[in-house]
C-alpha cells in the first residue's frame, strides 16, 4: 500500500522523469513482463502508429515512481499504447491498490472532453488488473465488459526440456530438413544487431507479401507504415539483445525468415515468412525446427507462439495463455 501518492502526466517517452531503465524496471515488477510493454517497444510503436493524444500517467510515492499507465486517446476512446501488433498489453508496474488505478483512470478521462470509454486489448489472464477494473466499476458510474479473448500457445522449455527436444526432432521436420540438405546447401543464420538485420528486411518484407498474395489475408507489409515499424524496431532494439532475426538460406537464396525476440526468458514467434515457390518442401518447418533449437541454445524458459491457436502451433505447444479485451464505459451508454 502506497501513501502520499502523486500523479504526473509525462511529456512523452523522452520525459526526464522516467528513463528507459526505470520504465523497464517497472515492467519487471508488474503482472505482465513482456517485450510489448518495454520503453523501447512502446516508443517505437507510438512514433510509427501514434494517433490522437498520448496520455502517459505515472504514479509516485515518496518521490519514487511505481506505476505507469501507457495510454492514448482517439475519438473519445482510451487505449493502451501498442494496441495493434502487440500480443500482450497491460499497465506497467504494481499499483498495490485498486484506488491507485481508479485515480489514474479518472485523470485519463479528464484529459478528453468527448470521453466515451476505455478499451484495453490483450491483457493476459494472470494479470491483476482485470479484477481491479471490476472493483473500480463497482464503486463508480462505469460498467465493465469482456470483449473477446484469444489463445496464445506455448512450449514450456524449462519445464519440459525432453518435449522441446522431441518436438525439434519430429520426423516431419527432419524429413524436410533432409530434403534441403540433400538437394543443396542449407545454412541457418541468427542475427540480433541492426547492421546485420537491416539489409535483409526488404527481402523479408517481399517474401512475406508473396507468401500471402493469393490468400484472403494479404500481407501486412503491403502497407509502408508496417515496414517502417519493423525498421524502427530493428533500430531501437538492436542494443538490447532482445532481437532474434533468422534467415534460412538454401543454395545462397533465402527460403524462410523469422522476425522475433528473446525477452525475459521468452522466445517469441512473432513474424515468419517463407518462399511460397518452395512450399511443397515446407521451409516453414525447417524454420520452426531451427528456432526451437535456438531457443534451447539461448536457455529460454518458454517458446511463445504468440496470439492465435493455429493448428501448427498445437503440434508444438504444451499449454495456452488466454488474453482478454476489457471495455469500460459510463453506465447507460
């Protein structure tokens, strides 16, 4: 329980009241410790996708920050920064008491003359925040609604190391790896620095566009803003050691790529692509096999397949995390 709490509206991500190191230390203290909440991700997302008004509210006790609300308002609604492309979102740090969160929500509301409500996407099931939000709505003129959920499959590497090795050596994976090796030179490269990754991004984008060209779901990289975001992530995350960019080369040409992360013991499957002309030989499975091996080499605790319960993820996962969207609106609206 914090006493003498003060609230500060931050003047953007460069506000001297909160350094990247302090911000990220609060991420570690919260219910949700994921790369999507780090100062680096949030700043990059806002610089590329930001719209409306940025509302960063920090709570302090005895001059020490302990909680941050990373929000923005657009057309009367308040969202988490990162809403769009971020698998997990939440408030940052530990409020200790729902009243702290309630005060922050009221401060955010006061910044918007045409306030309609809050919509918080992708809060993981283990977060303390939804129960606090429910408590707040009991004592205010707001209502809370659950507005959808998604599953996030994962392979628990530390808990089931034998399964991780077993999955990486599935017969189907080894068969596809063997085909590429038998019919040419197969080379796997893992990169984490921008000087290695940046020159490969255009090939990665174009391969992803080609992969989804004849499907009902066009690649996100047909949009220049998405390409800008991945370039920005490559730049800002380069020095953190969290980036994991993988290229599968066969006979000197890339047949698969993966843009992902290893953060806080979680190796995250984020954005894969493969050469659609080689689909019959499953370069995507060659990619998965080598990413599992890389995650084990990195001593990751989990291999997180990210949002969506596609069939291929179920083949390699041992559990699921559920994320939910929560809407809070004034009563009778």
